[in-house]
C-alpha cells in the first residue's frame, strides 16, 4: 500500500495550514512517496496498558524503509492532550529512533535482541521496541500469522541498522520534497525559506556575531575553505586579528585533526572564549601555547591574561556519561515502577547522571567567573574539542549572554557550538548502530543542563521545556540535516553526492534542499509551535512593547555600558538594528567596598559567586545556576513523560503554565485594543521576539479565558502534557499489577473505578 | 539573620509613603547573613521574615528615632544600592516600578514597636530580661561574630556591628527545644559555650564570658524559653496586639457543618459533650447519627479508647458517604464485644444509601494493632461487624516520625554532604512516611468518591494519625479546604477541636525535651499539604509562605491557636479571651499568603500522585537556615508582575473607551464588544 502523499507534503511546506485529508490518512497509514513497505503483518495487538488488555488496539504492523507503523483497525479517538506531529502518526516510530528490537516467545520462554541480518529460531509472540526517546512499545502476535510476524520483526531489525548513511530515509524524503516543492517556490523569496536561525556556514553569520559581541580584534578566516586544513572544522572560523593565515596554517599541524583554535564568543569586557584541541607534539606544545596565548591577549582591549582549562581533566568522559544515561533510563522507564520506588533518590544518585549535570554546570560557572569576574580570556581545551567543549562553551554563553536564551539565539548557539564545531552527531547518536562504544548522549546532557537553568530562572528563556524535549526527539527523526553528520565536511560531501543523485542543480543552497531541524513548521502546526513560547518571557516582552506607556513595567535591560571596562559601546552594536546591546551585570567587583570580606580564606571565585548570589537575579543578565544537589533535580518531563504511573492527572507544572499563558494572551489582547484606540504609533509596532509570528497572531497556546470557558485548567492536562504515556510505555514484566502495589505493605490505593476513568 | 532580610524587604516595600518595616528587627534568622551566597528574592525574604512576628512589625519604626547608630539609620537607603550582601532583593528592576511595592505589602498589622534603648524592637507586651555584651555568635558558615545579646520574654536577639553590615540573629524562645552547654575552650578562660537546639531544624551556638554577665544567660533563657516549667505564663498571654480581624471567629462548628448540609435526616448536631463529660478530648459540638440514644452513646464511649466515639467529620455532598473518626475499640485480649458499638457502625453504614458496606481504615501497622489487644486496645473484628471491611494503612507511630525528623536535621543542618545528599534523605525515611500518609489519605478519599462508601478512620487514640488522614482526605475531596479560610477551618476542626495534643507533641514552654510524647506530626501533615501544592500548583489558594508561617507559629507561643491539648483545656485557660489567634494575623493581610496561580478546582477531587518520583524534600522549610539553600526564583513572582501589568492595561483600555465614547458614540459602540471579552475574565488576581 503506497499512498501518494504529494499533496500532503506540499501543504506542509506552506506551513501552518494543512489539508483535511492528512487527518484522515493518519490512521489509514500515510506513506511518503518514496517510502517503501518492506513487510507487514495483520491482526497485531498493540499493548496500551500494562494493567489489562482491554484497551489494547488491534491492527496492522508495517515496516517501511523509514519507520515502524501501526495502523489500528478502528479510528482512534482524538486525543486532545497530544502534540500532533505532522510527519509521524501517533503509532509511528522512525527506524532511527529504535534502540533495541527484542522478540519474545512466551510459551518457550525465549527472548532475543535482534540485530541486522540475523536469524530467529523461534516464532515471536511479542515484539518489544525500546526507543531512543525512552518509549517502550509492545506488540503481541497472538492472532497474527507466525511467519509474517517473524518476517516483520526481522525486517524491523534489519532496516534499523542501515549499512550506509545515504540509506537513511531523509535523503529520499528531502530529494523528493525538493523537486515537488520547487514548483511552488516563489521567486524572490528569501533563499533560506525565511529561516532566521544563523547556520554559521558562511562568513556573514560569523561577521554578525563578531559585531554583536564587540569582538573587534577578531576576524573571520577562510583558510579552511573547501576543508583544506581540517576535516572537522567549519569552512569559516574566527581567529585573532594578529594571527595571519600563514601562521595559522603553520600551527595547524600541531593540533588534533589540524583544528586551529576556534573563537566562540566575546564578553563585552573584551575577554574571549576560545576552544581548542590538545597539541600532539609535547615538544612544540609550550611554543604553540605561547603563540596562541599571545595572540588572544593581543585581541583583548586590556591585554588581560589567558587561562586554559583542560576539560578532559575535570569532567566525566563520554563513556561515563553514556553509562550514567543508561542507568538513569533503566531506573526511570525500564525497571518495574514499584521496584524503583524504593530508595528512589539513592538510585538516582547512584546513576550519577545528576552529578554529571552538576559537574558541567559547575565547570561552566567557573568559566563564567574567569570571563566575567576575572576579566580573563579562556581557552577550553579537550583532546579533540568535539564533545565536552561543545557542552561547556554553549553553557557558558547561555549563562553570560541573554541573546542565546531567545529561541533564535539558542538555535544559532547549537549551530555554532555543536553542528559547525564538528560534534559527531552521527557517532554519538549511533544512527547507523555500528559502534556502541562511540555512543554518548552529550546533547541530551546539554539540554538537561539548559533545563536546570530554566527551572531555576523561569523567566530567563524564551522557550519552554516542551521545546527542549521536542528538540531532543528530533534527533531521532532522520529527515533534518542537523543531527545526521559528524562534521560540516561530512555534511557537505554527503549533500553534494545527494544533490548529484537527485538532480539538484549545483550551487543550490544546502539549507534549502536539505533543511535543518530549525524550520519547525516541517514538524508542527503553528498552533502547536506556540507550546515553545514561555509566557513569562513573552509576557515581559509584551510589556516592553508598551514601553513608554506602561512605564512601571519593562524588561530590565539596563545598559551597563558606563561600568563596562574598556569596550566602547559602539563596538557592541546589536546584530539587528535597534536591538539593545548585551545587558551586562558588568563589573560588580569594583563596586564592592574593599574591606568587605566575610568568609575567611575565601577564594576569589567563591567570593564572586557569593557576591552574585547575594543579589537578585536579573534574568536578562548573567545567570549562574545553583549547584547544590537539592537544586539540580531530575528533568521529569523528559525522563518520566511516558511513564503512566508517574503521570499526575489535572496537575503538574503545566497547570501553572496554563494560567500564565492565559494571562499573557489577555495582556496581548489588551495591547491590541490599546493600539486600536490609539491608532498607529511608533511604539506599538516592534515585537521583542523576532521568532514570533506577526503581532496579530497570538503567541500563547492557551488563550485568554472567556466567560463560557471556565478558568480551571482543562481536565486533559497532566504532568506529561503535551505528551501522553498512553501506549507509549509498556514494560513487559508487570502483568496485572495495580499501581498501588508499590506502597509498603499497603494493597491498593485507587479503586478500579478511578483507574478506569484515568486511563481514558 | 539578619537584618538584611528584613531590611531588604523594607527597600522593596518602601513606597514614598510607606515606612520601611524591616530595619531594626530581623528576619528570622536564618542563615547568617554574613556568610554566604544566599537568598535574595522577595518570597524568600518574606518567608524568613515571617519566621518571627517581630520582623513583621518593625515597619512602624520611625526611621528618625533617636540615638540610632548610623548604620541602622541609613540601612533603608543603602539597600537600594545593593550594598548589603545578603537577602536583599530588588527583583528584576523593581526599583524602577513603583507598583512593585504591592509585591511586598508591608505587613501592616502588628503593632507599634517600641524600641528599647539598645535598638531591640519589642512587641507590645514584650519586656527585656537581660542584655549581655561581648557575646560571640559561632556561625557555622562564616566563623565568629562578636556582638550584643538581648533576651526578652519572647525572643533572643543578637546584634553585631563589627562587620561592614549589621548582623542580627533573632530566635523566638518558643522554638528552643533544649539548651546545651558546649565546650569552647579555645575562646579563653571564663568563657562558656551555649547551643540552642531548636525545634525548627537549627542550632545556633554562642560563646560568652561568665564574669561579665550579671545574670547567667542560661538561667534567664531557660526561664523564658520554658515558662511553664518555671511557673510563668506563655508569652501568648502577655502579647498585646490589636488586629482588625478576629481569627477566633474563623471556625464556627455549626456553620461549618451547615456548609456540609448538616444536620440532615440521618445526622444530627449534638450538644451532648457541651461540658466535655462524654469525652474530655473532643469538642463540645459533635455530629452523630440521629437514630441513636444517649444511653447507647455512653456505652459506645466506654468501649472506645479515651471515650472517643465515632463522629462525623465530613459528608459527601452527593453520595452522602461520610468520613467518621474515632479511637480504637477496647476489645482487649479476650475479644470483647459491644453491641451498641456494632450497631453504631451499622447506623453509619445505613446513613449512606449508596453503599451497603463500611470501610474501616486503621492507620496503624497491623502487627501493632494486634499487639494493642494485649494492652486492652485492638481493632474491629470483621466477623462481629457485618459488611465492614478493615484496612490497615501500616503507618508507623509518633516515635518513628520523631526519629525520622531528627535524622533529617543531621542531613540539612548545619552543612550538607553534597555527594550523598539524595541517599542521605532516603535514609531518614521521611519521604517514605509522607508517601504512606498521602497514600492512606488518597485511599480514604477514593473510597468515598469512587466507592461511594462511608469510612471510619482511627489509630490508637484517634488524635494523631487519624487527624492527619482525615484532614488530608478532606483536602483532596473538598475544594473549600483548599482556600485560605477553608484551610484554617480544616486545621481548627480536625486538629485543634478534635484534640490533637499540641501541647504534648510540641512541648510549648516545657523544658522536658526528652519527653517521648513529643513528635512532629503536625509538621508532617503540613509537609503533605506542601507536597500537594507542588503537584497542583493552581489548586490551592494559600502559598508556601502561609504554610511556613503556620509552622513557625506552631512553636512560637505568640498566638493561642496551637496551645494546649484540647478544647476543654483551652476553655479552662481562657485562651480565646486572653490570647490572639494566628488567623487574626494571617487574615489581616491575606494577600501575602495568597497563591496568585489559584483557580478554584471546585468539585474536583485531586489525588496527589503518591510516588517517590514526585515527592520532594521541602528544602525551603527544612533547609532554610543553610545560606547556600537559596530557593529558586519563584514563578509566581513573574505572575504577580504580569497581573499588575494586566490591571494597568485594563485600566487604560477602559479609560480610552470612556474617552472614545464621550467623543463619539459610534466609535465606542464599535469597540465595546471585544474588550468586554477580555476584561471579564475570571482569572483570580491578587495584585
């Protein structure tokens, strides 16, 4: 069954609006045009609840070259509480999202984890799919033909281990999409499809960043054009003006993979953040270090010192991180719920995941001290500069520069410090399932760190935890270029071959023919995308719109330029015209009374942090996370969203989000009214969020309540919102165990009536 | 603590016309302001400040009062420029918007503070007992602080001006559990060390020279910290405050039962216990079945421990299923029966037409219930009580809870072991017991709501675990109890009137700290409530500050609310005429204790998720004295700002509408429809 999905694919590109037939096709099973059904089996039962089989769905299980799809016989009841994905149905799992394919034969008591090209000596009665997004999906074959069931299982296992990157469905999909979409492309529209996220694949993106941060003593260098020097660096990098291309070429041979030091960011005080590999030749190390240090010092307006911090020495390795993630996943979703309830906190501690989150936050906070408090430039050094450095450099920038806490800023940061800096997404995600030893969830660790900061400073980020979670899920959908490659060079090569194969004209922009994940209308409707907007951030921005009218309330973007040392404000001009310069907390130290000393033997960094924490946090200024263990907590939405037993009905943080969103929506409506009364005026036009839709569109998911619409959060809200555990986590071992058993000695706590009501 | 906390608040709340209320007194203490990165936002300040009432009143101190030292005098000003290192809060640029003042309304009610010569703020009725110079406060975070210690009949007040910013530690005496001498040999001869072990999870330490003091510090402290052991009155009887609202009027049992639809044909409001003859630990007004004679009730009373007969606590508005509470039946080793008791439960069952069953929840561990038979107690036998189902909730006793919280103190004070924080919490089992309690209450609520079955709840005496379970179940079932006033009623009713032995469990004014009757059962209950507010952030009208304030005054002996063990004792001691109610204070400034997220989940039964995954250590209460435990920026702070903005915008829209309508009728009619849509929103706002 191959349905042509041409219309659908087109409508998605228009964004926002999609045709009614998509909805219908969803449960019929929609295949993309080039998607091929490899195998299918009928009369399969998808397990919905571990408690009983009464809610289970019957239908057809299909394996294609893109996904595992289950098509229920009956039309599903529409679930209001779910984010609906435009490219994937409710029961679809992309093959790249599969972690483990396990077949079970109940009667024989056999179980086998299937790999590529394997044989299966028994007829499976069950198929359990462990997914990288932490779902566990279970199918039973009690009524299905045993041979076809076996074939489908083998096909799923085989196709989830692609031999080659080009076999990932994204290549088929984007090739087709390009040609279908092309006809509709209006000439003269912006070549990158209106995408505002800087990709950092061209000098202009770097130039803008240099200007924005006032890094006047740094320049864009193009010696790596065509990847002539390093295989893993981007074509354009930023270097100190005092280093000539010739010197850089000369030095490059001493660095791992010829990665010359990479500029990340400049503090308004002139200090720079630089990342660098280790130097191979111990004899040359000192000399090269010296040269690099001197050059960086020269680029600092005060010629401040340069401090090198060796991340390999003070942070867990990528293997440690993988190991911690495996453990915490085990505790959160795989272990039977009741068992893991016992000594829960101890198990979390033993996984060490939170300890590592703290370690990265701490390392980053200390770097913030060096840059902001000590006014020194910092080199982050790591053997290859492609893993730990990505996490630390991006966290440091998030802490210091509020620009990166906007949606576009954050996406640009990921482009700059991860994608372009050559983080090995292909290996770390293990998309090809070739080598488990290189797999490591560094990007997820980074997202968790961001979440911790968001949790501590709820108004500081433009985006929400739902956004971070959706972003993490997108890693496992192989349709976007962002998470598929190990380096910009690898991307360029693959996309060149791809363009050739798909007859895409030379010179066409990669970002157009194989778009990154940042174009969210590929995946979600405009309405669903509003779940990414943080009402607290947007609300304050809204207040900003009325600046001058509502004087009592404005975003606290103070200009600290008078206290900034050294950098004339003109150098810090914004990247967008009229945008404020970076708000800075600035030189706090100089304002302190010299005799102010409280703690004996306090180090300057301790003093810096104590001083920072003693002040109210300016959420639009420098942010330093609290690192004590009581304040670094489990990211529940990410780790527990699929766990039905952990789902709070009618509760969870979303109920507060609901109220805030309604309030902000109401504020925006009031502002529209005000503007209407006042007529057009200069202060009514600009909206603070460049990513947001035009001002006449509402930016909140939950609209202001009306008299017909009671203020109580809707019944369907749960702590898992906008995700739903229904059918997404079905552990095998617990058959017929009521949720209740976990209580010490106590037998049941909710009667079956309540449970029945809740599972709907 | 710290002056800074109070002072910070002052800066915030100080509008042009408002006197700063923080300066001369302190917040409660906490951490030592001098030491460390600690808290700085409004809520936190408020919480700390609320910890002692003295801080709340300081607002009325005239800033120009005579012979104040320079530092104290200029404090409100320098706060504005962020000089002071701790607890100072400016919010996000709130210094710029005057409306922000309403974020932190001064706590108005609380008295004219008299300032004694030495800058100690005093409550009305409070007198200084002694002042000792040259005392060292041994701060666990920043070392020694030298200063002056003043002891009044209500508090201990330590000030130091030796450092850049003044340091104040203010501990009310009621919170002191015991006084211990400690070794301070390194401080030289004639120096004594003193540790105040407190009920609220801290233990400040001092060192002082013995020769310098006329009166022995320990003696004075002991006398006023434990007045009952020294034949002195509790401070609540000396406190002379005028509040505009009378908190004693919050709870009227007849009105509360009327709200529940009582009396009805099956249940009656009885005055049988009006002289406390039937049961001396029960309130005078009880709800009992209509169809039972006084004689039968008296026989039931004999069969129930401490004569605590089954009485109605709550009735389901639709199904008429009830929560009935009592004590254990005195079945004893020989399995005694009481046919009146059996009939009594039958009548309770029959009063609910929806179900032909009755469920008894015995809070105890089943093994303990069995052991109790040997002590003449026991539990209902299912064979003697037809259609009755007995469930044990397996909750350990008060001694286990006391020990658990003691362990918790070691985990959170004075320092925490970062590497083993989580496992250390697990080892206290505190959260496990919270889980058991919430699970038990959820079972009770579910039995009523889904099973439409009446329940009888008891433990041994029916005043500890029973109160915890019934009040938590009622909080889940009845949205009225989730309001600020409703919660006060719940506490007054299920805890205070039904004879939770507050005096014995807390040990007000009593020096016998080792008394095995003491146990933090009420703290545990408030913790459970807090866990529910975390899971349902929009369902409760009160906020965290309210819960912390309630707990602080559980110990402080400033208000009469939690004094004594029973209604009878309180009547005898004339608590109502002679003391203030905590609710007078709370309800005189309810906006401070209101949750801005609140939306009324009317008719919603809310079951908290009883899983370790969602239970958290309430570190902003237990660990608040640790300066590194600064709480996170609360979301509701932003919400309050947004509410202010909305109010401002609404005002402007209305203004413009009026203008427009006066200018041109046609244009106003054009616009009039849409704004009404937005302004009519029922979002609950406290601005």
